[in-house]
C-alpha cells in the first residue's frame, strides 16, 4: 500500500465522524421548559405529571453530597422530592443526608438492602430508589452531578411537551487531572461522531439507542412497564442499556445537551479515570464484536492522519494534500466541541493521543474480560453483563 492510498484511507475514515458530528449538531440540542424537538406534543397533560422524584444512589459520597443536595434544593417551580439511597456507605453519607432532611422535608434518606447475587450495585440502588419514589416522573442522578437552578423545571417542561418516555443528558464535564482532560471530552466525540442521531430521533429501533447514566429522566409508568433497572441488573452500562430496554418495549427515548443544565466531575485522579472508563468498556466499544471495527475507525481516522503528518517531508504532493485534509477533518469536531460543550482547547489539540489512549483502554478491558477478571469499583467486583461470577468454593 503506497502513501497516497494510506492518506486517502485516512481522509475517508476521518470524514465519516466529522460529517456525522456536524449533522448531529442539528439534533443534539439544549432543552428549555417548552422544548419538544421534533416529537409530537401530547394532547392531554396530567396536571400532576410534573411532580418529580429526584433519585440519588450514594455509596461513600460524603465528598459530593453537600454540593449535590444544595444544587437540587435551590430548584424552584416544580413539586419534587429528593430520595438518597445510602448503599452501605462507610463514611458520613447517611449523616449528611439526615442533616439536610432535618432542614428540608423534601429530602428523604433510605437504606439499600444487601446486594443480591447477579446485580451491579448501581442498578440495584436505582431499582430500590424507583420503588421508593412517590411521584410520576423519575430523575436519576449520579452523586457527582450538580444541577443548574432551573434544571428540574426545564426537564419537567421537556418531558411534558413530548412523547418521550426516557431521556438523558450529558452534563458539562469538569476536568482536573491530565487523564480527565485527555479522555473525558471524547464522550461527546464518540456520541456525536458515530451515532446517527436523526435515526435515534425518528425511530424506536433499539440499535439506535444512546444515553448517559449521569442524568436521566423517565416516566414512572413507562419505567415500571419495562421492568426498569431490574431488567439490566448485571450491566455496568445503564446509560446505554436502559434506553435500549425502553425502545424494545415500544417507548421513545432521547439524548439532549445538558451542558447548561448540569455539571459533573466524574473522576478525581488519573488512575480513577482509566479504571472508570475501563470498568464498563466491554459492554460498549470493547464488546468482542465491536472492538475491531471501532479500533480501525478510530485509529485510521483520528490517529493515522497525524502519524502521516509527522512524516510530511517524505510525502508526495498528493499524499501530503490528503494528509492535511485528514488532519483538518479529525480536528474540526473537537474544536467545535470546545465551543459547544465548554471543553479545554489543550485537550482538543491532543486529540490523537486521547483517541490512542481510549483504544488502549478498550483493549485492556477486553483482555481483562478474556482472563475472567472483574472490574473493581468502589470496593465491589463487577463482572460484565452476561458473564457469570465464579462460584466461590466453600
């Protein structure tokens, strides 16, 4: 294969996500209290439907709870309760929630029963929370999310003016360590660069489902019809699996831009970032049937152009021109994301390094799966959905 052909391949593989990213920006939008996107409005609205249950699974979250609960409780204009599930915490999680509930009757503390065999901790916590919820709209939040003061009003208005049963948003990602800045912004790149969002919006087919487990809103009636988190009990990837479950049951789901609606600091250290992205990788990009084509697309379109650019002094004129086009196509989505999603410019400039690191994380996760080793997170061992946990000898 000559250099010109290699450069042409790089152009094609960079053009696909670049073009899809640009197209998806027309569909991936922020929401307001009256937003309904392209879905039909509902003719009859239950005046009580805007009552919300904000549901928060919490396992050793004392560092997050003050800021989290304060951000929720300053919301006005909606009738809501806040239910925090203390999932066998060994820190001050329960004590902090009690302090808030003593001052604000909307806050309620519940305790998780023992984790049953075959369940992921988060899915079990969300399942219990949904059972405890008293209102017809459920808002699932990770403990590291912070809401804007009008977030609940806008979420309620969005759900009320559309026929969506489940929707989730990607908050503005707060970044600290080098690994966070390098890897976390790729959430938007992968979502918008490889999912045909117009198909997700116009069809209920499960293969076009997408979501973000950090912030999710659902109609309680639809949630219970599908079986909710009990039907995805073993997964670590609820952001994808829950919308897929809803779509298989005939409900519509959606993803919205939550950049101005919420913020989230997913991880605190370089090691946590790598472990966190790797823990559920084998249910996403690192799934055995997905990892090879996705590695080829990512490396060929996002890393290869920069590898060729490093050798530009040896490239023939046509190969050089194609290489520069490929580099521009690879950079364009990331630079647009800097503007649209408040991402750091430095991370965008390190795009090929970030993509290479992401691919490495996927392969390491697959190797871990092949070796039968679980992902360890918050003191619990997790086996991917569909992989049985080994029976311990007695």
